[in-house]
């Protein structure tokens, strides 16, 4: 006797699941790109506002590499804070959808029920994977503004207003 799970037997579920996985992958990519540009923009403004501070640090002997590392850590903390807040909000939204009874999904033709309520089970691994991608993107986004500030000469940085 062979026992198969329902998701292996339901072709409709398999097609829908693969389509949803593709849609979610595209959505993750779009969110990652938006996060990359927003963090890069924020850090660019931060670098421009701190030209004099960077010039002072460079005049005191701080190497360019250390200033870039400083900005990379700022990007790391921004990404970690965003990932933590986003994960918390995702868990709260998931819990509230489940408390309200889930999402009603029409049943497949031929099933004995008229509708199926879908409840969500959050997976910590997926949240961690998305959070790690966001943190890496925020570190990468901080490198361009870091290069913008460290390429200038000390005199140029100190004379900026």
C-alpha cells in the first residue's frame, strides 16, 4: 500500500503553489531593490551632512578604509533594525490573519467542500533568510556613499558647508 500526501496528489495545488512561489520571489527581489536604494539614499545624505566630520577624522589620521567601514556598520545597523521590525510586523500580521479565521480560498472542482480556509504558519528560517538578504543589501548600499565621502581630499571635506 502506497500512502501519498494530499499536496502530492493535487495537481491544482502544485501549479498554484509554484506560481505563488514565483510571485513571492519577484516580490522579494523588488523589496530588496527598494531597500537597497532607500538605504543608499539615506546614507548618501548622511555622508554629505557629515563631510566636515569625515574631514576632521581624516585630518587626525583616520584611514579611508576605516571611514568606509564605519559607514558599512551604519548600513549594517540600519538593515538589522529594518529586518527586525519587518519580521515583527510580518509575525503580527500573520497572527492577526490567523485569529480572524484565515483567508478563504475556493475549493478545487470535485472536492466535497465549498471553500477552504487557509491559515499561515510562519517559518523562522524564511524570516531569517529574508532578514539576512536585507542586511547584506544594506551593507552593499552603504559602500557607494562611503566611497563618495572618502574619495574627496581632506581640505575639500573640511571646507564643505
